[in-house]
């Protein structure tokens, strides 16, 4: 049986979506799984209309949950812990080399990742990398460019 957005919307409505954010997150996770690891941008207006909510709410949830990802978007999170001065250097490298970030990439400085001995640390789409350097960032951004 083929997956159907309408059936998924009805199922998660029965679990309390959109009032129950857990059910809404589960719906977004299922959509992501059905679409090869990312949530297509075109689907957000359909969800918003079906549940009579704003797309901005869906976008806020997707940004807040690291394992959720919109199509054509990537998220680079740099450790911002007090002992991670090399992460600050990586943030400067990104800004100087790419401006704020390449199209389709969000760059965030986050709190301490609590892995100081393996730093600098970063997360790319929720995957943790240790001993990060400029070459790693270049390769991740090149991968993002190919995804577009």
C-alpha cells in the first residue's frame, strides 16, 4: 500500500495533532522518512491548511528539532563552549569565506557540546563531527551545493 499524506494527516489528527505537538513532530518525521530524509517545502502549505495552522509554526518546529530537515537545507552547528576557541575560528572562517553561509545552509553557534577533549566539535544535520577543521567545512558545504 502506498503512503498517503491525507491518511497520515488523518492518523496524526486522531493522535491530537496539531494541538499535541508530539503528534505533529511525529507526522513531520514520517513525512521526512517517506521523502528520502528531508521534508519537501511544497508539503508545508498542505499541512498548514489541513490543520488550520500557520506555516511559520511548522518552520519553527522544524528549526527546533535537529533531526528534522527541510529539502534543500542543511544546518551547521558550531560548538560555542568557553573552551572551544577553535570553533570560534571556524565560525570566522565560514563568515570570511562564505559570507554568513552558502545558500541552503544555516550556521549556528550553539552552547557547549561537552566534548572538549575532541574539539573543535560541530554538527552537520544533527551528525556530530570531532576535530573539525576548515577542510571538513569545505567538504560539507560542497556536499550542500550538490544537493541543490
